[in-house]
């Protein structure tokens, strides 16, 4: 049975695994990312692949990396976490390991993993929204991963949600991820805790007393205990996510949305409100089927599994 | 040489034509649409096809209709201008004419026409935005027309541009077409003429004195004569179009945008401002190639030609 | 005891009354407004005053009119309902009746009536917001009615709530009254009933089946029966009212807000949500006293009583 | 001739001066603010007053302080720069100096200084907008300083300009000062320099190469040299200022606006655009006189002079 290797290159660690045709991880290892030295990252990746390849026939390798990947799936044009600029990652790694290599955007790899083996199994048209620090996106259309003309498609977090809205790291104002991400959740929770501390008694207690110490985990825990500020922050995020999904449905008409990323682990706290908002703000509602809104199923290994499978279909 | 027939079904007239493989219209006719009697529309269409077919070998027929078309390209689910609901147009017409028939959304057919034989020739990834009364859209990805999971894709005019913005006919608030269409142009020109008549002296003169009589033609003519109100209305529309294209690029990363529809006939008055706004509001600018923004080339026959070609590829 | 006469000049009827120093109406009459003939309005007003004056010593007359009144309280610059332009109403009426006459904006007169004898008794700093078809406003500061430098103050409905928002009759975009008035309530209820009829079952039943027939009364009745669409429309209006009050508090820091107008008759359906939104969106909350938010108490006679009292203080 | 003393208490220095009835500063001194020890600030103020009083008959003292001042003009409820909370400043200073003392908000004092002796001379209804780091405000109505019911009036920077807009230090979203202040100017200039460095060549050169080093002075200098990014940042600020003035005119109908603060020193770069935007976005334009928009005239001494004059009118 043909095996491929998938590698998920994060800012702090490199996860690599041997994956079979059913998306099962046969073997798996983790290495710290030498992030302070971007030149060594390719070396670390190559080492991991060589180790996993020992005694196995590996067909190809798929690398998932946060950043803009070019349309030939060879070069990382810009990767904020690893300081890569026009990095010829495909060539470097394939030279080291002597195997076919493809490079994918990490959110694309995750989307593909979920589409093939996770929450999107059987769906031909699917949009995967990764709600983490920011928002990542991956799009599967007519059964294939969609990359765009130059590999820059599915940068979903940068649709504009609010004209003249909050400043985004991308340099624009009002990007969706400024309202609908984990960062937005935390920022809204802190804002309420600062401005209305009596609504955030539990949240502040959990966070050790000051709004600055509130992070996603504190908001989640406080929301589970019924803290009004934490619930309001989740509600705001949930509605903005719903609005963005409605915008995406106007463009793409997918069969389902898969919501992943760190914030989706607490999806029970907010996904119903996202569904409700989506349903009531979808243009053409009543004259069209409703896309399903689901949680991702593969968790942290979606990117690795997706990258491995994309290598198989290179 | 294989010929097909394309039909563009509008609210006032039905245009049908015999089209060859190069997108050339070999013969062409026009019939009034019996809009007050939606049942007769299929009959009118069938008649036109039969007349055009005389003495010719026709391979297939493509029908372009404003409205939601189902994913099997057979049924018009909802067509506002023709009062169709779940209309089995494909079956009705193919029964009459004895030929293979496909039904397409009209904006999709136009996009395909432009992609194959017009401004988008040679482009694999293209978004066509039809700026008329409202905004229509068509998307070509990886060289194929994109329809969505249920045939409802590319309803581009209904992405939200302004939260809690202007009421749209679709029942939502702040849809893009409320800011970036011909209707928006006229409404903004009337608003300025009403509120600041001294800025709209020429515009009001051309319109016969009152803001209510201002239509698109008057705004265009006044803008050509330098009327400040008309120019401001074009400028507003141009910028909102640019913002929407930037949002679409974040999702789709197309190689080019083709702008069609009635308002694009005066594109010299506004398209440069759209390009400038797009370029300065695109997320990731500087790290990615810029999609071209072009005017449609086929004019009113784009839909007919596109529908005919789509029939060939059924 | 000194008596004055107050007149409330509406688009359909003229209400006039003799009012004592305690704001009690001693005698009262109603006349239809000859709105199709603006010249006759002054005559109708004069007649009513003369009739009420018979056998009584009247000190002065106060006229309340919808429209812009100049800073000398003599001339109605612009009255949409009565087609007055630069109407010298003070002179016309005083010539007829031989008494001192002052002209006031009707919302100002209402605010004064409430401040002196209604919900604002004892308050020195008060903002009255009349939520009817649109939004009217009156401001009492340091115990005096505030008119502005040229008599145009307190046009509260025309603060901008949403940049590039809904078109207002005043020619601007996004005015507060487009979101926070009775018209906004009806428009939102119709929108939801059209787009999501399953949420508006009762509302549509009450309105006789079609969204177009929904008016304020239907929304109110449906909301009382728990109709989700009607409740959502009230909720939207309530929150926008709360936001506007928070903006006004940033400028004026009043001791209380008095909410009047037709929509305030159903205040039990929405005023709590307005208070909650105000409290949580007030800048500086926690470091400042909270203004009271109250319902008007004088109902339809507030304008008449206020105009009469302002005449006394001319 | 009666003399009073005015004191302007800033975060870094205390400016005090003896002022005559014509608003002339007779003598003047500066002391560093012992900001790290808020208790000593009253002592520093008292010392300065005693020194200036030597050999003179002083009628009263006015203190201007950034922060919320209570309606009795005695207590500073909250002063961010000096860490005062419920500080009984009036009592402390009057105990030290044995003179009548009034405490005023610093922006109120500036507004009064400009109204009496500066750009607002002769105006009875005036709004002063201080465009510095944030936005401060002062309102003069019917010839008197307006303070609000509890002394919190004229916090103009915290009207909402953009729903769900940028986070403000006050805990709200979308406050006017997030769009129309010096901070907003710098933040917009940095944003453009980061996202479109080719538009900010001069600006970046002046700032030493990196967007982070851009401050107000750099934006001003670059704008004078025609730098497109700097000009765009000024233009954005100018328009948002104009919108806010239009909102204020809807509420207050002032005879003039006086624009002060650090950013007004470069008013030639932006005030015309503010005037134009104001004129075209004022509700009721065409039916009302236009308030004048002027630059402040007294510069940094406006607060001191205003506080001194308010002491005279205590």
C-alpha cells in the first residue's frame, strides 16, 4: 500500500508523519522548529523525513507551511513566522530526501485533510475556516483543492467585514479576522472586563485579577461557568463568523463549512449561534439548500494528513 | 463545423443566435418576452430555436436566464423578472425542439462568453462582475465555469459591504450591490442633486430639472461634462467596486476581473479609480501578483455566446 | 391666575388649549389643518385662539410647529408637512389675535412640557427624544430650553449612526432616525417578515398576510404575542436608541432622558433593552452618574402645554 | 484692575499665570509636574500660586486639569495622567493659598479662553474641539461654559463614529477620536507606509526608514513635501473631523467651531477639507446658516487664560 509523508511546519515545532491511503498515521514524530535560523528549517524537515522513511517505501512528501505558497507549489513567498522570503523549499527538501515534494499552504492542507478523511468526507464543495489566532481558510471545489491563479486563494480572514474598522496586521482596515478569530474573542473579553468589571467577575477571577491576563483559555473556562462577559465575547465572535460564512456562501455556494482551529475546540459554546446567524443572514435563504456547518474532526493532525494526501495527488 | 444555439432570456426580450465554435454569431433573432404569461416563455424560446435550426445541424442549445438555476442545469428555481418558480425549463424546451438543452444563470453565461471569446481569453481563473441595475457575477476557475454545490454560486452582489447598511431587495442589509451598481450610482447622484443642487447644475439641467428624473444616462452625460455631483457618484461607485474586487481576490485569487454590464459602457469614467482602490486595498499587496481589471468586450451578446458554448460542453 | 394658550400645529389637525401656570389644560379644542392651503393655516390658528380667548384674560400664545423655526421665534423657515417656506407665522397670528405670540419647534415644545410638568419635572438638564415616524429632539439645559445659535439645535435624528448607511430624507446617509425610529421599526419588521416568514407567522397573520401591510400597530401587537420577528425589530430599534443616547450623553451629560412619541407608548416592549445598551455603551461608565431614562408622561398634549408655558416665559 | 490666576496642570508641567480682565498674561511661570507623586501636585500648584501672588491682589484662582471634574468644580474624579481619583483639589489648593479656587476640565478652560479672548470672541454658541493625541471638547452656549449635569459634558471624542470600529481607550468601539485625532493621523500614516511603502518614500525617509518611527511631526513635514501617504492620512483625519462637526451641529447648532490642539498647528494642511466635508454632510444644509470653522488663536496658553477668566466668574 502506497505511503506518503506529511509535514506540518509550525512556528515552534515540526510535525511529520507517515500516512496511508486511508489517512491513517502509521508513524509520527515531532521536532522543535529552529525558527531563529530559517535556513535550518529545511534541514530539520529533511532529517525528519529521512528518519520516517527508513525501511519504508515512500511515494512522495507533502509540506504544509503557514504563508503564501506559489502556484507551482515549490516556493514559500512569504512566511511571517519563519522569516522566509521566496524560499525554494520544495527544491531544498527534495534534494535532501530524493523524493517528490509538494509544498502547500497549511490551511489548505488542513482543509484537504478534513475534506478527505474528516468532517468533510464525501463533500465535493467545502470551505474550511480555521479559527485560531487569526482566520485561515481552505477551499475544496468540485472535489479538488482550490489554490487560485497564483496560489494565494482562500485568504478568507482578509475579506473586509467593517469599512474603516479595526486595523489588521495585513495593513487593511476591518478584516474579518479582526472580528471573528481567537484574538478577537480575547480582545472583546478584555474590553468588557475592563469597561464593565461587574460583568466579568468570574473571568477576572480565573485570569488572576487583571484584564491583561485574559487569554482564550480563561474566556472559555469563564464562559462554561456562565460569566456574562465571556459569553458576550463568544456571542460577538459567533455572529461575525456567521456573517462571514454567509458572504462566502454568496460567492462559493459550498455544500458544507468545516470550522477548525483552536477556537473550534470550544465550539459547543458558540457554533449554534453561528448557525443561527448564518441561516438568518444568508442571501437567497428559502430559495436554496443550506450548507451544513460542522466542526473539524481531525484536530491538530489535519494539516499533516492533508499534506500527505496532497502529495499522493501531486 | 459544429453549431449550437444560445438564448438569452431577458425580462423584455428573448435573444437567440446560432453560434459556431469560435464564438461567432452566424444568425440571430429577437422576440419580445411574453413576461405577463410565464408559461408562454418556453414556447417563445422553442419557436425561436426551431426557426434558427431550419436547414442547419444544431448540436445543442444553451439557455441563459436571470435567476437561480439548479445544479443539474435543468430547473429555474426562482426568476424574479419572469415569475418562474421551480420551472422545468430544460424539459419543456428540449421536448419542443428535440435537442439537448442546458440552462444556465445569465451572469454565468456572460462570464463564460467573456472567458472564452472576450476580455478573458486565455485566462484560467477569472471573475466576471456585471454592473447593471444590480450586480451579477460569474466565476471561471481552472478553466471551467464554477456553479457551486447547488448552482447558486457567484451571487457576488450579495456579499455584505456595510454592516447594518442599506436595505437590499434580497432582504439583507448592506449588500455590495446597494453600493456598487448602476442603481447605487443613480441613487447617489439623486441624493447629491437633492441635497446640494449647486453641485449638480449640469446634471439637473440634463435631467430636466428634478432629481427624480436622473437615470444612469443622465449621470454619465453629466459626468462627461464635468458635473461635480455626477463625478462624485461615479467615484463612490468606483471605490465600492474596488473594495468588492479586493474581497473577491482574498477568496479566489483570480488572474483577472472582467467588468461588464450597462455601467461598464462608461468605464472610462470610473475604472481607473476602481483599479487604484483595488490595488491599495488588496490584502497581501506587494507579496502577490495583481489581477488585471478589464472591461468586457462582447457587450450584449456575451450571454448568448456563452450559453451557446456551454451547450457545446454540456 | 395668568393663563396662556398653546397651539400644536400638526399636518392633519390643529390642537389649541388654554393652560394655567401649573400646566393644566383649562379648555381645549381641535380643528382640521387646511394643509392643502398653507396660507389658511394661520387663519385657522387665529380663529381657534380667538374662540378660546372669549371671556378670558390671556397673557400670550405659544405655537408649536414641525419644522425649522428661526432664532427670533417668529418665522418658520421650512416646514415639510405644511409647505411653509420663510413663513412669518408670529406676525400673522399676532396681528389677528392682538396678543404676544412665540413660535417654537414642536419637539422643543414637547421637551419643555415634559421638563416642566411631565417626566422631567425637577430636572435641570434633560434631553427629550421623540420616537415617532422619525426622531425629534428637544434639549433643556440649566433649566432653559436650548435652541441653538440659529434655532436649529436638537435635530437629534440626524446625527450619523452608520457611515454609508441608509439614505435619510434629509439627504444624508446613515442618520440615527433611519435606525431608531418608528419607521425603522416597521421597515425592520417587514424585512424579516419578507426574508424569514416562518419567524413572522403571527405578525403576518395580524397584518393580513403580506409584509407591506405591516405598520407600527401590527408590530406592537405581534410583539406582545411573542412573535420573533416583531421582537427582533423592537430589539434592533431599542439598541440603536441606546447607542444614540450614549452619544448624546458624551456631548451633553444630561440628568435624564425622556422618551416620547408614538413608539414610546409601547415602551414596556423595548425600554429595558435601551437602558441596558445605554449603560454598557456609555463612555466613562463607572466614573460618572447614570442619567435616568424615562418615558414621557404628558402624551399628545405635551407640545400644547409646553408651547403655552414657553409663551409665558417669552 | 482685578487680577486672577490661571493654572494649566499637564502631565509633565504646571503652567501658571496672572491674567487681567482682558485675558492678558501679566506674569507667568512653569514648574515640572511631580507626576510620580500625585499627592505633591497640589503642593506644586499652591507654591506657584503663592509666588505669583506676591505683591499683588488676586481675586481668585482657576485650575484646569485633564480629567473628569465634578459639577461643583471642586473634585477631580478621575485624571488618567496624574493618577487622581476623587481628588479634593479645590479644597487642598484653597487651604494653601487662602483664595477662592475653582477647578475646571482643561478642554473646557481652553474653550472658554478661546471664546472670550481668542478665535471665538463675540460668539455666543461655540464648540471647541481640541485635536491632540485624542479629542477634547468644550462647549459654550448662550455665552456660558456648558458643563453638563454632573460636569461630564463635552467629552466629544467619545461619540461613536463607526459601529464596531476601532477599540478606544475608554473601552468602547469606534469612538470619534479613534478616527479624527493626532493618534489616528499617525496610525493611518504608519499603516499606509507599512502597506504601500512606495507611496510613503518621503515620509519614511523623514522618519529614518521605518513606519514605527513615524510621529505627528514626520507626517506633517512629509505632507508639506507632498508625500502621498502623509497627505492621505491628513485627508482621512480631515474628513472624519468634518463628519463629527456635522453631528455636533445637528445637536447643538453652534455659531462657530474652534479647532485647537497640536494638530491644529498644521491646520493649513487639512482644515479646508474639513470645511468642505462639513458643508456637504450637514443635515439641513441649504435651510440653515453655516457655522464658521476656525483655528484656535491662543495656542498653548488658552487653558491658563480660560481658567483664570472662569475663576473671575465663579
